C-alpha cells in the first residue's frame, strides 16, 4: 500500500475507492507477503465489516472522519475489545481484551480500521523484536536484519507497505529506533500528550504511545486524532492538539543544535552523512545550526535501566497465573507459591526474566538508595541539562541510532551491547520530551541499501514544532527517503 493515509481517506470520501476495496487489498497483501516478514501476530477479518459500514455511511451522504476507511495496525500491547492482546508473551497467549485503549478508540473514531496486531519484543523489552515468544519479525529492507524494537512489527508493517499507519509504544526508544531502522517516521509525544489507558504497562513513568507513518501529513493527522486529556489516565495532560496546523509553520528562524555527546566515533559514515544532510537542507530553508553539550547523557543508559527495570518488576508482578495469565499445570498438592513460581518460569522469556531480576534487586532492602533512588536523582540532572539547552535552542538533533539495522544474532548474546543501541533515545523518556525520528539517508552494507534515521527533539508540549520540521525536510527532499521498502525475496 503505497498511498498515504490522507490520500486514501480522500479517495474513499469521493467514492474513487471503496473502503472495502482498500481493506481487502491490505488483508490480501498481508496474507501474501507477511509470511516472509512476520510483522503481524493476528489479523482481523472484522475489518471488512467495518469497511462496509464506512462505505454505507458515504453512500448515505454522511460526513466522514479524517481517516475513514484507512487500514492501520496496532502493536500487540494495545488493548482492543475482542482481540487477543498477547504482548508477544506466553503469559498472555490466550488473553482476550475486554476493553479498548483510549488511543485506539480515538483512532477508530477518526475512521481508521484496525486490520491486525503486530509483533513486538515480549512485554516491550528489547531493541530488535528478537524477544517475541512467537516469531521473528524481519526488516523489509533486508530480511537478514532486525526491524528494531520493541515496536518492530508496527515499523515493519508500515515500511513493507501493508498499512500506511501503525501505533507502537515507546519506553526508551521503541518507536523511534525501529522507525530509524525501517525508513519510517516514528513519533514519541511528550509524556502525557497521549493517554496510556489500555496500554499494557512496562515502565509506567516512561511509557508513551506513538505512531509510525510514511508521510508527515499522515503523522500529523493521527496525532491530532489520538492526543488529548483522558479522565481514565491520571497522567494525561490538558493540551490542545494542533499538529495538522503546524505542517506549514516551516523552520525559518528556528535554532537547531547537534547534541555533542551523540557525535562520537560510534556513528557510522551513513549516519554522519544523514546528520549533515539534515543540517544542509534546513539551513537552506532559513534555520541556524550549532552544537550544545548535555554532559549528563553519559549516564542515560544506566539511569534508564535502573528506573525501567524496577518499574517492570512491579508491573509484571500481576502475571502470577492466578487470574488471567498462563498457569502452570502442577499436581493438586502444589501450594500457591509453587504454582506462581512455575507459572512465571514457564511464561517469561530470558529478557523479561533478566529485567525482573535486575529491577527486584535494585528495589531490594539495602540497595534501593544505592541504585533506584540515585537513578531518580540523575534523571533530574538529565532533565535539567535539556532545560538549559532549550533556553538557547528550539530543536536538538541526534542520530536515532549510531548505526543502521544490525543482523539477527549480532547483539542478542550480549545484553549490554543490545542496550547500547538505544543510547540516543532513552534520555527523552527520562525527561518526558517529544522526539521524532525522520528518515534522512541510506547506508549501503553488504550490497543492501539500509535506511538511516535522524532524531529531532523539542521542549515538552511543543510536539507540533517537530511536525513543522519534518514537513519542511520532506518537502525539500521531495520525500525521497520515505519509500516503501523494496520487495526483498530472499533471506541473506
């Protein structure tokens, strides 16, 4: 599906296309090609009934919402009534959602039609989607490489052209990093701009729902739809969304700064070229560029894992085999503690177990002050570094990742190396800031062209500024980096 969501909705609205045709084509494409990619864990045949209702509304002359009939995908940690929500874990393999997440409800109210749920790292813990309990998801640009994580299925679904829009969740870069690896736009809003109600929690003070798209206008449309205060989420903010209005704001007069700590030798030549390209393009449109230092970012990865893992340990305590998660089959003589222990051992994969253990240790008596409490203080230092930088600059710029997508197995045996792949993204979650990964170039490795992303960062509650920058870059480059991935036919 190469058309944008906005164009599809317009054509459905005029009768040039029917919603049923569009959704049927998406489902047929998934059936034909996703066996190779593995983006989807499940598809919804009910999508065709919903499409028929859109067509009936158009035929009756009813006004259609902005995304009427547009097929979208959901990361499988977002609840939708009547669908399985597994979080790619054996713990929730047979769990059927009894309710719908607020962001999903708002997306559907805007007319979008959910065609399926996408693969992910188990409970959103990972940077490559290699930690799913059910299947691998492959990068559509090179099937021997990862799509990033933990929202790799949603990123792959958009990059492959199955759908023009998808939702993911971002706890430390889990929307932005896979967007960078797959040549899509990936947006992490300010913490609280999008309700977390109905998102299965990983680390509650860091999690945020965000969209993937292949056009900035699509991104703005979906953000306008899903943003806003939600009485069901006490952390959601009262902030008016004006993303579509910001498309024409441009970048003239905006002050940009590279974050010096992100410009090290770890960046590959393709990443460095993408950073320079963004600068050249935006300077030609009237922006200015400089550099700024954020010294506390050196501690970002350590701080992130000393906050995220304790929150994960607490949030995942509910999966004990007693209510709705997997229960181990033991003898009738087994006591409750034995059943709980066996159920969790059978349910959780290695990465989830690792993070639960790390988090429980950091919260334990005698270690709380040494680890978790100290990490919370460093979190404030990181936030203050950003505040000082934004006193002088409007937008900060870093790589989304120091390198393009890596091969399967390349980092999975070394957890620290895997964690370092989020080195440029975790600090935004710690500070609650909005970030956007834009495709800004390609790097050729072993004969394959791989996308490279650049991350844009703005002050809290100025998310719309990033839309203006992305639109300006997209227009200036004629969208040349926002392509559907080539139809790769073989692995390797």
